[in-house]
C-alpha cells in the first residue's frame, strides 16, 4: 500500500515538473502551444494508462513482473528530469541523450 501511494505521489510530481519546464524549452512566440502539447500528451497517457494496465493484468504475469513493467515509465520520467537538470546547469550530458533533450533557447 505504501508503494502504491509513493508511486502515485511521484507520477504527479514528474508530470508537474515536466509541465513547468516546458516554459524553458520553447521560445515565447510558441510557448503556449508547446505547453499545450505537453499537457495533451500527459492527459493522453493518463487516459491510456488504465487500459494498458488492464491489458497487462490480463496476461497472467506474476505481480513482481507487472510491477517492473509498470515501473518503466517512472524510470524514464526520472531519467528525463535528471538529464534536463544536467543540461540546465551546464553539466555533462551523455552523447546518447543529446538527441532526446532539447537545448534551452538563449
């Protein structure tokens, strides 16, 4: 029960942080459009998540396997936030992540 509470807490945190950071990635002329797209994608994930969860549940996998599959988006979100943080602070960003993380407009 504590694990589920913590996971729910962090998913809200990841979405909020990414929404706040969209203002740093888009020029002022298209900032509202970029933020709107980011929010729309987040809402699509919120709508598709339960359907995907029930589809995974119907596969008959063990609970620990389901947990690992469902934890993957959280790990990806945490890695994205970490890479964005490195880039904003001017730290070294791995070359493999340069294509994923956009540069901040100056």
